């Protein structure tokens, strides 16, 4: 087998997992910020009111769709490529892209400790992969 197309397919699978997982995480976090404090909503409108506030939020629904796509991308990748590469690479890169996306899209303060952790995770995965 030619390793070039195999490598490209593996990178594509990992990218699909990472992009969809990050999009899902950011959309759900944004939706929950938009909805507000669920304890306050529950106190005013009951448990069904709090559940309705979450379920009717379009960002939340879109986030769930992206997380489902990420899950099925992960299943596909694990069934067609090495678990020892797909699992750690997708997980670590999602950790890094979540930190970057949280800083850019949610305006979160990502401190030096989190960036250092992201670098260590990537180094660990690189050591496992090669």
C-alpha cells in the first residue's frame, strides 16, 4: 500500500474529529452563557422551564449535532486506523484547539498553566506516535 494516501486519510480523520469536537464544545459553552443561570430559571419556571430553555436554544442544538458528528468521526477513524494514533492525537489536539477557540470565540482568559499543559500533551502524543 502507498503510505502517502494512508497518511493523508489519517490526518483527515483526525482533523474531522478535532474540528467537529471543538465546534461542538464552543457552541454548547456559548449557548449556556446565552441561556444564563439554570438555577435561576429553574426557580422561576421549574425543571421543565430550565430544560425547555436549553433544548430550544439553537446554539445548543447545533453544538449537539457537532458533538455527534465528532463521535461518529471518532468511531470511523478507530475502525479504519490505529487506535494508538487516532485516540491520543484526536484527544490532545482537541484539548489544544479548545483552548485556542475559548480564547478567540468566548473571550476566556487562558492562563500560562493551561498553555503549558497543552504543550505537554502534544509532546506526549508526538512521543507515542513516533
